[in-house]
């Protein structure tokens, strides 16, 4: 049987909902970030860990969706399915970034107005492929590998994880995969504890140190999620969505640990949250069952918009951050009306992209490329 004959498996609806909760927290984290002076006073202080939660979730879901299909599916078929799922919104995220780019000119990025349109469009086209650009091609000043839409870096590493899984790791025994996960966990702890900032923030630049951070942030959570799927025995947990959502919010929002004198303590918090708490949340979420149309509808909505929100919200964050700097808005309370507008707009744009673009395009691609429904 070929890859295009495979039918989609049922989702874990609570895991879909938790992805949405984490995506909404990311938007809030980035809004508060515009008002912080350092990592120490950032509100929703550990919101950056949502990316690592996404990697754990992705590894678990990839294992569930594909581990038992390799007798029926080629590597090429696997890659096609992942591209159909992820690539349309990658393209849309770059388009949104291009649309808003010149409106972001201001004191933070005073050189934007001098960027030729052809160069911006070239970077948009490169961004469609998720190929990272070197620092020398930066057009903003933040040295991002995807300067029109910063969060593209995490999708770049997501693709790398899928490639590693498809070409080799899928064949690992539980023992071999466990060894990989243990080594990756050790590297993660070392990176976080020894970090000059006392955290694992980074991974978005095409430099040696940033690539090291990116690969270290990827390897443990993604393959720990895969291992979790292979070794766990799903149980039953009442109110799993509520409790797991609460855990996500608490562990992302907890204030900075250790202060300026004990940076390593925050690094330890980061690494232990990724190593222990996030797999636990995924396990509990997979063990839960939804009862009632309201809970089912909420999880479906959050799951549906999670990826579109994540990959399209940051151009609005650029605008908001620039507005805060240009108008010298020092406190979040002063900026609340604008922050609320950006927050709601992020959800609206994400939902519009989902319904008007992502779902129709994926259906068309599935028909043309996979000859099946997605």
C-alpha cells in the first residue's frame, strides 16, 4: 500500500487543545516582552518554554501517527504528508511578515525604510522554503534566520526533527532511543545551567552558538515525546484538559528563578520543566477524555487555531514592540488597549488564515499530492 492510501488517525483532542493553550500563552508572552527590560522582569517569565512543549507534543504525535505505518509508507510519502500539514502556513506566515514589514520602521529598526523592496521579497521567497538566511542578509537588526517572521526558526528545527525521524530514528529500538534521549537531556541541562543568561532562550540565528541552542532545545523534547509514545500505557484522568491547561499556564508564567546572583537556578528550572513536567503534561493529556459538546468544541477550536496563531502572530508583535518604543510606553497598563487589540487581532488573523487559506489549501494538496483527505 502506498502513502497516498493511508487514512488519517483520530486525534488526541485534549493534546490539540493544550497546543492551543500554549500558543495563546506565547502571544501573551511576546506582548509582555515589549515592556521588559531584561529576562529577569519579564511577565509570563517562562513563556519561551512553550516552544519546547510544542516539540514534546510533536514527537508524541508523530510517533502515534506514523510509527506503525512504515510497512505501508515510504520515506517520501512521510515527507509529503508532513509538508502538506506544515508548509502552507509557513508560506502564509512569511506573507503576513512581508505585508507588515515596512510599517515596523521606527526607533527600534530605523533601517527598515532603506531596505529595497526586491530584497524584502527575496527574503520572503526564501522564507517560503524555511531555508535560514545568514546574519549578513538580516534586514531588521535582530539577526534572525527568518527576519520577516522570527518564529520560523522553530519550524526549521521541527522539519529537521521530522527528517531525523524519517531517515533513521524511527528504526531505533526503545533502548537506543532511550540512550539518545538521556544524552540529549544531559546536553539540555548543561546548556541551561551554564548559559550566561541562565535560560535556554535562543536558536533563531544562523550562528554557531545559536544553532547549538536550537539543536539542544530540539533533540531532547522531540525524541522524548517519541519515546513517551512508545513506552507509555495510557490511563484515564478526569478533567485532564483543565488540569493540564493549568499546569501549562503555571509553569510558563512562574516568575524568574534565582535572580541575578543564581542564574544557574533558572537554567535548572528550565531544563527540569522540559525534561519532567512537559512529558508528564502530554501523558496526562493523552490519558484524558472529553465529555460534552462544549469541552470538545473548545479543544477543537484551540487545536485548529494553534498553529496558525503561532506562525502568523509575530509580525503583529513587531508592530506592537515598535509602537511601545516609539511612544515610550513604559508600563503594560498604559498599553493595555493596544495590547488587547493585538492579542485579539492575532486570534482573528490566525482563524481567518485557517478557514480561508490553510484548510482549503491542505485539502487541495492532499487531493493532488496524497490523493486522500487530511
